[in-house]
DNA sequence: CGCGATTTGTGCACGTCTTCACAAGCGCCT
DNA sequence: AGGCGCTTGTGAAGACGTGCACAAATCGCG
């Protein structure tokens, strides 16, 4: 609390200072803070208050302070947080001090877009290889990288230190690709295929499904529509529905 | 709950059966159940147990039962759920009985991919318009649709009943596009730009940020590395983690 | 040098989500 | 018909996440 996060822990040669184990919800927000901080830094801000940063990140300021306190953060009461220092801290915790190599499998529609997405490069990652199972795609050059066959994975893994794999294949191929990735030592997978992957313990999988996001929005649309469709005779007294009115407490709306 | 009302019957005119207001966490999982159910239906299954469905969707079976119970579901004790009926139910609740029109703004790298993504069409949505602010892109044809200028939004909205907008522009343009979408009556936005949008109350925004997903994975990589880096030395002193092996209790592993 | 303005860090209470464990219900088999 | 095995639906307990409100800490200024 009071002191640094230099946990005298297992001192072990300047090795890794044993990460505090953060709540998952906090981890999920750190990248957002980081992005906001970079914006602030680019616009010349040297310090920022929790109020200011939380607004830029779209969260509650108390939540932000609590999140930062978890990583034993460096704020100064009465002043705020040092932007540069906080960036450094968060990047360290997220493991972004080394630029991680990512293997992208599947260069179809989506894979193409991902390969060309500069958000990866600019935020700590390097696409180390593009792979595909379709021989007709092998050899194609995208964004300066040549597509290789997915069976070359072992070779690629030998060249690079691969820890993260991105799957952008059709659902039918995803599980097999996941197995291949795991086989060459990948321990984190970002899956864009609409299916559930099964992987050994110790391997993290995160899933992004574009259609699911839309379906969630659709639900809210449906609900909004069914509410406004209610006659409501006069307003306030819409007796009927048990708790019907509560409809809009959702903070989904903005974030502040 | 107790009484069966013929639910599905989208033909059933008039009174919307008043959507139960579901927990947000449940809503977020329904699409996943739906996908799993479609798979089951395609492979000839007529019924499925909560155990089976939960496995296919990558969640805990008790959670699944509770989720389904929230929508007053139709299961038969000793048997399971009727696949076709459950599909109908979930699609109804999610508002997928009508094919919703979506406007996609920004046909750059990512926008291109989204425009060509058939997962939208196959799961209840129809891309009604492609828009971009760059005049040199206007007129281009993608997947059978011609790109129009973003200033044509009012016209598009007049032609179609737009409720959902997708933003795939650079961050700098996102807020302005969001404002334009809101102005023509869009009340749900899926935002791929790495920035926080501010919108009026009543408008839902969901954000998808590819780099953030990677950064979250990076954190877990970093943590795994810092753990394995610890010397064996009895290991007991593992800073915080009681029982180091527990590292994977996080349902991250497969589920969610 | 002390005071007031400001902002962090956090104790606490509250709400949401998850998980267990089990009673109630259903169909099948004898 | 009756019992038995299987599966749903749910009460209750606990874990987790959130937000308020305030004490502690710091700076700037007179």
C-alpha cells in the first residue's frame, strides 16, 4: 500500500518482480486506460487526475482509482497521476515492454484485415507470421509478409518466440488450428471463429464474435421497442408490468 | 414459468409478450447458446440436455439452466430441451425474428472485411448500406453493395428502418460518425474504433477493440512467465497465489 | 510556516453473478 | 401401476465487482 511494488519477494536477480494478481475486471480495463494515457501524453499532458483519466476512458473515477491502486500505483494526492510514469507501469504489468510476436492463422476476409491493421503494431505487437491452410493463398504477400502454409508452424515457432496466436479461419478449421498452435507452444489464443475451442489447461483463449455483439445489441433494440410500444396511457402510472419501468438503468449508455 | 403460452408465433400479432428483463450477463450468453443450438439442429439432434448444451457453448451447466429459466424456458425434466423450440425462443427474445438492417460506416481495411463477412447475414442481420467519408471510396462496389457517402445517411435512413450502426472508421472520425448515426435515429452502435464514444441516453454502444484483447492475453502471458520463472525452491512462498496450480481456475481457459 | 484547496487511496455497503446441492417432475421399464 | 433413473428448475451461500463517502496526503500561497 504505502510502498513500492518492488516486492522484496523472491528477489531472484533482478528478475520479474512478481506481478500482483489483479482482478480480471481490472485487467480488462487497463488497456483502455493505457490508450487514454497515450492520447493524453500525445497532447502534452504531464499529469492527469483520476477524474480526467476516467472520463477519457469512459469509466467511473472511483473504479479507476481502485484499479490503479491494485497495481500499487503512483499517484500524488492533490495532484494526480504522472502520465509517463503510469504508462510505464501499465505497460510493464501488461507485459508490453517486450514486443510480442503474434502468429495469424487464416488470411481470408477477416484475416486480411487483421494483417493490415496497424493497431497491432502500434500497441505492442508484431505479426510474425501469416499462415493459411489453402495452398492457393500460400505465397501471397500482405503488408510485407508472405503467407506460409499452416503446416510450417513448427518452423515459424522455431524462428520466433511465439506465445500468442490469432485464429481467423472458418469455424470448421478452428479447433484443428488451435491444436497446432498449442502443439508448437502457443499459450494464448485470440479466436475470431464462431465456435468453442477446447485447449489444455494453462492455455488462455479469448473469443471475439462479431455477430454475437450485434445480437446483444439486437436484444436491447427489441426491448426498447417493446417498451415504447406500450401504450402507457398518461405516463407515470403504468401499473401493469411488474417493475416494468426500470428499463433504463443500464449504464451501457455511455459510461459516464 | 408455469403456463405455456405459444411463444414463438411471431405471427401472433399484437401484444408483445413483454420481455422478461434478463440479467446482462445472461443476455451476453444467449447468442452463444443459439449458435450451439443451430449446430445441434444441423446435426440432427432434436433434444439436448443442459449438460450437453452447456458443453457445446463452453459454460457451466447450472449457469445455463439458470439462464434459460430466466426466459421462462421450455425444458422437460428427465429429457432435456427441445432444440427447435429453444432456438425459436432465444431468437424471439433477442429480437432476431425480424432481420435487422445495419449500416456500416467506414470501408477501410476492417470495414471491407466486415462487409464481406457472411456471419452477419447468416445470423439475423442485413447490411443495408456501406458508407464512407472518403470521396474516392464512394461508388466502389463491395459484395454487391455500392459505397455511399456518409452524408447520405439521412437518405439511407429514410429508405430503410435503421436501428443499428457499425463504426469501422479511424478513431479520429468515430465520434462524428456516431453523432450522425444518432441524428438519423440509430439507437445501437457497435464501435470498432479505439476510442470512447459519447452518446445520448437511450443509445447503446458496444465496443470491440482488437488490440485490447491482445493486451489482455499479453497480461496473462506475462503472469504465466513470471510464475514459471520462479525457482522451484519449495515453491511454497509463491507470493500471493495459494496453491500455485490454481492459476487456471479462471474460466478464461475455455468458457466465456 | 500554516492553511485551505485539491485529489488520492480505501473501508464499507450494496448489487450482480456464479456455483452448489437438492427437491420436483418426467418418462421408461418391469 | 409403481418404482427408478435422469434432468430440470431454484433456494441459498459465497465470490466478485461497483460506487459512495471520507480520511490522509500533498501542493501552493500568503
